[in-house]
C-alpha cells in the first residue's frame, strides 16, 4: 500500500472516530442531564410536601386560636351580662331605699308642721291668758314685775344686803383659794433647779503634777492665761482642782474650756495658750447656738428663726441678781404654759412669750433702751406673732395688760424670781460694781482692755504700747485710781495695775 492509501485509510478512520466520539459524548451528556433533573425534581417534590405539611399545621393552629378567641369572647359576654344584672339589682335597691327615704322625709315634714302648729297654738293661748290677767289686774306684765321687785326689795332690803356681802366675801375667798391652787399646781408641775449663779468655776485636773505645768516657769503660763481671759486662776492645796474666778460668766467659760483643751493637748506654753484662747473665743458662738437649741427643745418649741435661737443662747451667759437668765426664761416658759392650761388660755402663746420675755437682755449692754423695748424690737424684726409680743411686753408692767397671756407671763416671771434661793440682790450689786470699775478704766483711749479681779480689789489694765510710753503708763494708773475714787463707793482699797507690753514679730524665710 502506498502512502496515499494509508493516508486515506487514516483519514477515514479519523472521521469515523470523530463521529463515534461525538455521538458518545452526546449520549453521556444526556445521561448526566437526566440524572440532574431527577435530583432537582426530587428536591422540588420534597419541598412541596414540606410546604403542604407546614400549611396544614398553620391552618390547624389558626383554627385553634380562633376557637380560643371565640371561647374568651363568649366568657366575657357572660361576665358582662352578670355585671349588668348586678348593677340593675343595685339600682333597683337604691331606688327602693330612695323611695323609703322620701316617704320618711314626707312624714317628718308633716310632723314638723304639726309641732309648729302646736307651738303657735300654745303661744296664742299664753298671750290670751296674759291679756286676761292684765285686764283683771289693770297692769301689764312689765309693770307687775317692777311692782313685785320693788315690794320684795323694800321688805327684804337688809337681808339682801347681808346676802350680797356674804356672797362677795365667799366669792373672794373662793377666787383667792382657786388662784392659790392654780399657782401651787403650776409650781409643783415644774421642778427645775433655780440655784443662783456664782462667780467661780472649777476645772478638774488629771493629776496634781498638772498644776506646776499650768503655772509654768516663773509663773509665765498662768500670767499669760489670766491676761488672755481676764479671770483669776486660783491654784491652792485643793487636790486635782483649779478654781477660775471672775464675775463675767463668758470669761469664766473661755478660761475653763481653754484650760481643759490645754491639758488634753499637753503643750502648755504662752504661745499655745494664746492660740487656744483665741480658738475657744471663736468656738463660743457654736456653744451659744447649742445652748439656745437646748433651751427651746427643753420647752418644746419649734419654728424659731436660727438667729433668734442664737440670741436666746446668749442668755446662758447673762445673770440677773445672780440668777441665770436662760434658766429663768425656761422656768417662766414652763410656768406660763402650766398656768395657761389651768386657766384655759392659749398655752402655745404663753409658752413662747415666757421663753422670749427677757430676750432683750441678750443685747441690752450693746443697745440703748430697756430690755423690754429692745425685746419688742427684736421680736418685730423676726416677725413674731403680735399675740406673743403683747404677752411678753407687760412682765414689768411697762405696757398695759392687753391679753390673759400677758398677765400669766407676769405672774410666772414673779414666781420664778421670788422663789427662795433664786436671786441675790447683793450679788447683783457686786457684779454691777465690777462692771463700773472696768468701765472707768476702759474710758481712756490708751486702754486696750481691762479686767477686774480679786473680787474687785484689783484691776489689771492692758494698754496699747504704740499710744503710750512707760512714763505715760505710770500717769495713767494715777488717773484711773482718781477716777475710781471719784465715781465708786467701795470698802478698803483697789489696786490698779497698768501693764504695757511691746512685742516685735518678724519671720525668717
């Protein structure tokens, strides 16, 4: 075979192979298509079955929900019907009761008309009888009454006068007895202490060794404390005790608190003493405020302005004839409230007027006028009720008694002041003399401050060093002594100390 034949046979074989390949490929492709379509069809069939099941389940649930809603609606309708029936029954019962009330009202109105008619008939009969009596006696009712009274007066004149006098005496005795009983009951209800104020205070020491520390080297500490506070510190053989002596209760309190703080602190030297005394003076405001709050709490009063309460607290450091004014005011408040309760007066007004009756004494040394006038101005400033002002302003009879409560406060003030041991006139005069003694020294421009000590037998005067020299201090002591001799009456002699101290302070930085 030649090459051409071989090529021809190869070409035919190639063509035949291509045809067979083509049809084979088509056959296998169709088989694969049939397999894929079968799978898709199965998936679609399964999905349709699942969808049918879900749809059927949803329909069943919807039917069940619809049935439940219908049942609930039926039950609600039944409940509404039952409520409507109850309401109808109640309305019928109310209508029945209303009808019964209307019937009773009609019956009562008829009876009231009958009673009114009977009253009118009785009145008419009475008038007719009076007219007949007046015609028979030829006198009207008033004339007959006057004639009868006159006849009785003439026949029984002496007996009537005796009876009137007897009634007056018995009435006065009963009133006096009743008044005494009320006062006694009021005093017995209040059992507060009324001890007079003294001029000394004591400070307890942790040990007697503390006395030496308070005195200090060469007495430096005690001298500094006396100068800063204006009191006399007495250290004697009494164990564990230091006595603070001074007529001014504020100075005594400052000295006492300063000593207590110094002992607690442990550092006792002149610089620390001056520092503590200054702190105590500044802290005394809080002490005064607490005293006022305690006082109104004791009496049972609320609603006062805080500034008024603080003014009231200042009375703790004020005395009247040796009696502490704050304690006196508390006592007057209790007594006034008790008296008002017994007499049927306004207890609240009496109690507040009692606690405030001496409020003017808190500032009477700073403002001109009597403590009653100052007190009225203070209470007006704080818009206190006019009834309370009227009740407090008459306790010294400076103003007329306008209300029952004003008389009650006057009586309570007199009871508190006159109780045995409450006041001492001699102590008041003594304190006044010490104040006048300090006033004479303070009148000089060079004087910074002065303190009367040793029960008025000595006065210490501290001068401003820039205003006076040492020679001037000597002359000033003579002037003060002359002023005391001219203006004061006193037994024995008074020692005048004029102290001039110069301090120079600089800081190293």
